[in-house]
C-alpha cells in the first residue's frame, strides 16, 4: 500500500500531504491509465487523431463510434508501427540521453457493412467495427550525478552519522498497453450517423527505481534500490462510448461523443526491503481504479470531395478515483481531488485528395493534468528550498502528424509520420525509513527529506504504414 513519503503543494498557499510508496503511482494513473490513445491507422495518426466528425476510419471508434456508421464498403486493414522514444534528462546543468526503439503491428481492424437495401427506409447501413491497437509503455530516464547533494543520515546507525553523496539516478519502465474496440454504427438518411462501442483495455508494466551513492561510512559507491521497486502491474479495464455525427449540409458536419470512465482492475507485485536484510520480500496486492469520463465535440468542413478539415475538442469531466481499501487509497483520492484538473485536448486534422493520392496533416495539444505543485527540493548547490512546478510528474503534450496514401479502389496503402513531444519535472530521492520508503542496499538505507528534480524532455518519432482492402 502507499506509504508516507510525498509532500506536495497543490497551490502556493496550502499544503497537501500525500504519503506514497512511490510517486510513479501518480504518474501512471494519469499517463498510462487515464491517457487518450495515440495509436491508430496511418491515416488516423497523420491527422493527429482528429477525425471525430468525419469518421470513415476504423480508428475513429476511439474518438466517436458514430464514425463506423459512415462506411459504405467492407474494410480490413493492418498497420505496422516503428516507434522511437528518446528522453533527455537534465540535472544541475548536466544532461543524459537515452533512446529506445520498437517495431510492432500497432493496429489492426475491420468494418463489416450491412446494406439494409430497403429504398423506402431512411436507415441505409448498419455497420460493425472491430479494432485492436497497442502501444509501448517503455520509458527510461537517467539523471547525472551532483556531488553537491550530500545526505546526512542519523537513522540507520544512531550516533554515527553517515554522509551519502549522490552519484546518479535511473528510472526504468517497460511494458505495453492495448485497447480492443467493438463498435456498431448506423446511417440514417445519409445525414445522421449513430454509434456505440465497448472497449476492452489491457496493460502490463514493470518498473525499477535506483540511485547511486558514495558512503563515507565504508568508502563504497553502491547502487541503492527504491522501496517497493521493482514492481509489476497487470491490469484489465473496460469502458463504453456512444456518439452521433450530423451532416448539417454537404459542407458542414458536427459530432458529439461521450466515453464512460474506464474501470481498471490492477494486480501488483512488488519488492519490500528491510533494514539489515540483504534480500527483499515479494508481496502482491490488487487495486481498483476508475479513470475520468470524457466528452468529445467535433466539427468538420468539407467544401468539396477533394478536401476535408476536422477539429476535435476532448474534455475530461471526472477525476481518477481508487476504491478505498485503507489509508493509502484514501490519501491518493484526496490528492487527486485537490490537485488534479480535468485536462483538455484539441486536435486539428486535414486531408487533401488528388485523384487516388491522399495528403494528410494534423496537430494536437493536450494540457497538463495538475495544478501547480510544490515540494522541498535540492538546489544545484546542495541546499534545499520549497520549489513550485507547473509540470511536475507529467507535462503538456504536442503532436504533429503528416502522411500520404494512395487508393487503388479495392486496395489502399497509407504512410504517416508522427512527432510527439512533452517536457516535465521528475522528482526522486525523497524517502524515510520510518515509512519504508527510502533507498536500500543491504544493511544501509538512505533517508532524504528533500527531492532532487530533473527536467525531462521526451521526444517520440513514430512511423506507420497501413495496408487495407475494401470490398
């Protein structure tokens, strides 16, 4: 369960005490379990996911399931994704870089169209769509040493202070996340499109948090492991969404969709270290998490058959909430109630057609999920002070997409490039033996009242190729 370690300032004049085993629990709640999916077909990715009032792509079920009702032919497609994830981590004027690469089948789906065939009825089609998308959760950041940060520990050996000099920190998360959509869409009089979907989520992640220290007690430089890491989480979730698209005229369309909260069931396995004990014990626990409900409003301008422009606005309308088994979840919920704000996302995408060619582009911006947060942090000279951050744990996200394709009538091929950037402040080091939350190595542990805070710039460069068959 979450222990007493994290002191945060939600607004400049009031403190909120959150006692957590590991602050990555907060990060993952927002970044993994509550985030909008970023993977889809190459067309979807090229337009930065902005397709809510246009539909006609199987990935539109992520934004507005009414987009499935726009199809008039059967469709099958497969998408190959090549992903590059780079972190540049800066601390005290020193920067370290790390990049991971991943190639996988990132999306596959299909739509079955059922032509109702009754010319006297205004109901034209009922369509069934199935889509499966996956994305990597890999994220590694490494902070450089700062010899000015010296932690004096009087707790491990009372009466014999130990000085620990900070020699670097590493955080490693790896895993993947997937989402399966089942959607039904209907076409009424070629002017109103309705849709409903069921979404099944799955996530696996593993984390490690470690720091290096030089100890003047025995003149050793060792790696110390953060309490409760490494740990693994296996999670399953469920959500549902509904939507509508209205064709106001041949040139203008609007859409609206609502996605329920996602109900997550999380199984965790973690290590717990003990003073004067070289081997950790392994514990398991389960949690239940409900992530925010989301609403989407969309508008599209289609002046001709050759050009289409779409704008989506996605707004979270509830806050994350854990089922309360005890003080740990209660403190988490108090933190989210006080400091979490319902983030919004704006997406703009366009497509231009030249005979069989398709040219696409898009941009998306997602705001931060937290108010200003403050903590007791180390300065570059090793002193400590209260520091305020507007991007603690997670930051704003920018997505730029571009792509092209060619329609061979029965077959089509699309390619896209996607650049995703964000910057955030990453706190670490704080912990206390009284709450089993410090950094441990054998018979010694490091206790720090303050955080070291790195600046992390995350850059993801992704390439996608989709091949599809319409019949």
